[in-house]
């Protein structure tokens, strides 16, 4: 018996994949990296101002505060990142070394507690290598009283020495105060030593800038001159040889139109009195 024919099997249909690439488009990978690049740029933008703003500001503030606490008011501090640059005219090599030390050891508050922000201290001090006493200023053989006037050469030598000492360093006072900073101890000791070689009496004149009322400036300059006089007496200079004067802003040596000029005008001058005080 004939077997009936089987029906035709249906044609198998396999899926066909095609890919079409647009001529103006790129693979996904570079686009996927864009968020990472953006995140990196964001971190740079955030960290650079922090490092050179917050960290630098903290470093500079801690250095200045440490100098103020130690009495080294003759020194100024500026920071670049965590590097501190010290400038000024030290009254002695020991004072310079002490200023560097306190800045390196200065502490500041951080998220993780107290830490020393300064990693390097660069000193750019101005040194005036000048003998304490010029040759014309010789030791006194006797101990003259206020009534013993110096010769013109002795007076000139004494004035030159005092001017040299006070130009190489400053007697530092607290703002609007007659309190002398501890950083001026070495300078005051040098002045007292030089006074021992001067004959006759010495005038200690205080000067201010022209900021504020004239009467207040005169009073402040006198109190500062009296404070210097007291320090020299404590270091062995005879009280009757020292005369304190308050000049206020009457005798400027620089313009009061700039901070630098006003700083120069705030000063102490010590000169020989050509005639005994009355």
C-alpha cells in the first residue's frame, strides 16, 4: 500500500541581526569616560582653592600668632602653601633662631586635632653687621653726672651709635599701648650697653604717626619714651642721665600717606643732650 505523502515541512526562519552605524557618531566608550573626567576636574577645582586658600591661610595665621605670643614682633610672616617666609631685622642671632623655632612648632586646629601646619621656614632677615660702638666712642673713665656735657666728638659718636642700633631693629610696642614686647629685650640691652659709653645725658624721644587726635598721640609717645627710660634704668643706666620726651606726630621722617611711611614715623630716637637738663 502506498504511503501517503507527508506534508511539506514549514521553512525554518532564523533571526538575522544587522548593525547600522551612523557616519557622524562614535562608540559609547569615550562618552562613558566623560563623567570621570568631569569628576576629576571638579576635584581639582575644589582642592586647589582649599590647598592654597584654607591651608595657606591657616599656616600664615598660626605663624603670625606664634610670633606675637613669643614677643618677636620685629618679624613678619607670609605663607605660600605650607611654606612660611620670615622677614624683618632681628635684634640678635638668638632672636632670629627663636623666631624660626616658634613658627615651626606653631599649632593649629584641624579636623584631626592640633597639628603644625608649617612644613618649611625660609628666613629672609635683614642683618646690619655694624659694630656696637664706633672707635670714637670710648669707655668713660669716670662716672659723670648729668651736669657733665660731652665734647662734640663724643656726642656725635654716641648719636651715631644709637641711630645705628635703632635703625637695625625697632623697639616694638603693643598697638596703642606703651607695653614693650619681649622681642625688644636684646635691643634694649644693647642700647643700655652703649649708653654706658656715652657722656652726659640722653634724650629718649617718642614719635607717632598722625592717625588720631594730636593730644592722644603726644600722650602715647611720652608714655612709650618713659617705658624705654624705665627699661634702660632697670639695665643699669643712671636715672638722672635719661630724659623722656613725647613728640607726638610733630616730627615725621616719612610721609603719613602710606602705611610704610606711618610705620617709620612710629619710632623711638635717643640722642645726646648737648646741655644738662634743667
